[in-house]
C-alpha cells in the first residue's frame, strides 16, 4: 500500500495522471494518489486539473494560500493514509513502464530512502534551452556517481520514503528561502542516520522555464544560499559554488574577480537569454551573483 503525493503549481497534470492511472491498474495493491495545488495563479488550469482528476478517482486538494514547496510537501504527508510514500513533482513523467512496481519492491526497510533520479528528453526544446542544457549536464547523474554523495545529491522530485522518517524529520519551511529544500532535507537525513540510496527508476523532467525565468530563479536561489551561509549553516559549505568562493577568499582574490565579472556581466546576460546559451558562462554568472551579493568580511 502506497500513497503517491504530488505538489502542483501552474502545471497541467494530464500526462502524469494518465500514466499513474495506467500503471496502478496493472498492480494488485492499494495505491492512493493525492495532488496538492499550492494556490496556482492560473485558475483555468486549476479547473482543468480538477476535471482530469475526476476521470481517475484521484484526490485534488487546493490550498487557500501559497505556502511554498516545503509546506506543501509537509502537508501532503498529513493527507496520506498509507505508510509508504512516493513523492513526485507535477512536471515529471516516469521513464519506465513499471516505474511504480520498481518502487513497490523496495518497501521493506524503513531506514532507507530511495531516489529514482532524473532524465531530460533528448530533443532540444524550443523554449527553456538554458534549463534543459543545465539539467542534462549537472542534474542527470549515473546512479553510481549519485551514490557517492547521496545526501548532497538528494532531489524531492522523485523518491520513496516511509512515514516514520518524515514523522521526525520534516522539510525545512522558510519562505525567505528559495531552492535548497532538496539539499537541506537530504543532509538532515544524514543527521538521523537514514540511508539514502539512488536507484535506476527515473522520471523525465518536463517543466522547462524560459531562460529569463530560470535566471530570475537562479538569482533567488543564490540569495537563499547566501542567507544560509551567513547564518553559519555548515552544510552549505559542501556546495561546489561556496567551496570555490572560500578558495577565492582564502587567497584574497574575491575583489579581483568581482571587478572582472562586473565588466563582462552584460555579455554574460545576453548570451544566457539567447537561443544558444553557454553552460560554462552560466556557471560564471552564478559565481558573479554570489560574489556581488556576499558579505565578504
């Protein structure tokens, strides 16, 4: 018996709902599916999603305010009636025909959390190419590679967990933070000695923001990272970006890099909103954001 929990915000859930329904119909076990709409701004899309849900007998819960992803994930936990939980993002689609069956076979050890991993489709999208390029290069990892540092690589978009783990280890809720929920939760599992294991049970990530939107979200994510760092949250020291910053700070190169990046900033932005953005430039752009916003005392 499993509860499938899906937070939703401004996304058409038809493809995911249809695929889940197909796979559930082939299994001889009780499975509930709960979609939680975090007060989507597109009300016509909400109505469309409700109509889709009615076709399959799933649950579609609509919040009366936008609570953010951490609160959405925590609230979904309270709605679930079964002990094993599969969390999925709304903008994903299982790769395997027997995706749910793969997870069902793992419902034995309550002290383990299983992450299925991500994929991006091979065809280059007409919009959201920066997000697509970045995801394919940095988010798609071989299972063996992901298991080398499973807590830092943890992603909330596709994982299996037992209720008992979440009862004592909720997702960290902070509306001043954008992003980082995955990393914070993954590393919190390490603190309570819960194993995280990556397995080959991936989903396609379909929700690709426009280049400008992705850059805006990157800006918010960097601000959140800085906030955690300045609050002396040691787990943030493990991120590659902060590690590089600390090296620059150690060798007193921060000011030099800030001057250099300021000169090339307009060029970087023009490249990143173009139809052929460079991932290497994007990495430099993120470091520029960090250096320009960080308190360098």
